[in-house]
C-alpha cells in the first residue's frame, strides 16, 4: 500500500505548488563569511525579467530573494507581477538599499520585508563584511514600522560565531514587535560553500535550546511551532536525518536568475543537482511542472542524502503533516507551563512513509565535481557594477 508521501510525489498528477522562491540575482554588495554568492555574480543582462515571470501560476506565498534583490532597478516590476499571483510576498534583503526599500514599501504597503541580521552591531558587521550594515538594517526596520508596514522582521543565520547574539536578537524582536526567524548555515551550490560546519556544537545547541524554551513561554501558537522548527535545527546540527521528510519540488520550488526551476536551494554537486526545467523554454508552467524531467527530480528528492532543515522546505511539510509537530508542541507547551525543561535529546522522527535513504548523508557514486568549470563561467564585476550595488538611493 502506498504511503501518503508516495501518493503525493510519485505517479499521477503532481501536487499543485503553493510556495515559490524567486532568486532574482546573484549580485550582492555584502561580503558575508558564510555565503559566497557575492563571488559568483550573475550577468545582469541575462537575469529573468518581470515579463518572463508572467508564466507562473498563482501561489499562497512568494519569497523574493537574491543575492540582494534590491540591486535590481526593476524589482518593483517583479513585485507588481507577483502581487497579481499571490496574497503574500516577502522580500529577503540585507537592508543596505534603504531608499529603494522605502519607495517599494510606499507603493506596496502589504509587502513583507525580512532583513538579514547576524548578530548585534559589531558581530553582524564582521559576519556580513560591511561596516554599518547593522545600523542600516535596524534603521530600515524601524522606519518601515513607522510607515505602518505590518509584515516586517529579521532573520539570523547561526554559525560558529553568533549563537549567543541570536538570543539577544530574539529578545530585541519581542521589544520591537517584529518577526524573528532563524536558520543554521548550510553548504550548497546556492551559497557556493562546502565548508560551512558548526564545530562548537554544544554551545550552539545550548543556545538553540534556550531559544526553544523562550518561544514556548510565549502566548502564540506561531511561536510554539517555531520552537519545533528550531528543534529541527538542533537535529540538523547533530547530523541526523530530518524529523519530517523533504518534499521540495512538490508544494514549493526555486527559480534561479536564469529561469531554471530547482526543487530547493540546498543542492550540491557532490550529491546531486538537476533542474526541473527552464521557464524560458516552457510553453506553459504546467508543461514544465508535469514533465518527465520534473518527475525525475521529485524522485531524486525522495532519496536525497542531504539532511537540510531550512524554512523553505520545512514549513510546507510541517503544515502538511501537522499532527506530528502538533503532538510535540502540545506536550512541550504543557511542560513549559508546569515549569519543566524541554528535552532536546528525545527528538521525534515522524514516519509518513518517506524513503529510508533520504537524509543519510551518503556520497552518491559518480556525483559531479564541476566546481572549477563553474568558476570559469562566473561573470566578472566591473567597478561601475560594484558602485551601483553600493548605492542606497
């Protein structure tokens, strides 16, 4: 008898996508230590246009990201197209391009803005490689709040150096009344990194443990489920398979700046990396989404050896298989009310019929190692390009 996951991911009609992340560019003015996108910029003449995005269907949620999306002078055109396709759009940004962000928010007051902040002032500027970036990011958030923009917040990518600051950023978010999201750094083709590894595991896990307990003390179910998500980050740091399966390429997908459709942004050549198709070559999105190549990629996802735990692929399955995180949330919220500590050593592995090979971190025989060749394809940045990216008006 087929499992629930097998029914939704193999054979027959593919599931209808509800979430999409649009990577508008790989150009970025930041110099982050945990991400080398900035060393591998796209050629802006070849980046997907707003008109090309018209082929996409309607969604429940759209994330617009980069690189730095606000280096694109036509970003408002992209947002206008996607506003017709989704009730909710969130743009991920460094917060560097202050005036461009304010202009866009004035035109689209229902937009969501998430600023990447990796620590308090000194730590953030060191990790993001631009002096003053913390001040810019905070100024953007406070100004957006003053403008009446509701869907605002910031996120912290935790590495070896900033898990203690993560807790202060969380507390700051409570005082400001803003959203706060977390992630742990990963390796992938997207980040152009293969050495992102948390080595001070006890310290980082301990700080995530504290965050989970703080989230469970809040009065909103949203925070309790975020506690479950952060438990998944602890599980990831320990190197274990995901608590819930990855179903990337089914309800969610990514579009890269050249129009390639990928199931997620966590792919690595040393494991596997395949596109589901290119929107520029498709007669319709349905043709691409229902193609044999797309089905092949979904089958690769089902046996993917990576154990990623990122919000783009974790959130959809948390919603789909809600009874599993709900069980954990109810039990641990009750423990929190009783003053009992949260146990992070009893991490649930939720069986929904996923393939046992998913998340076992094995090496795939014959995996491509073409990093050198890819470097030869990188577009060089001119001084004029860099000057343009650093402009904030």
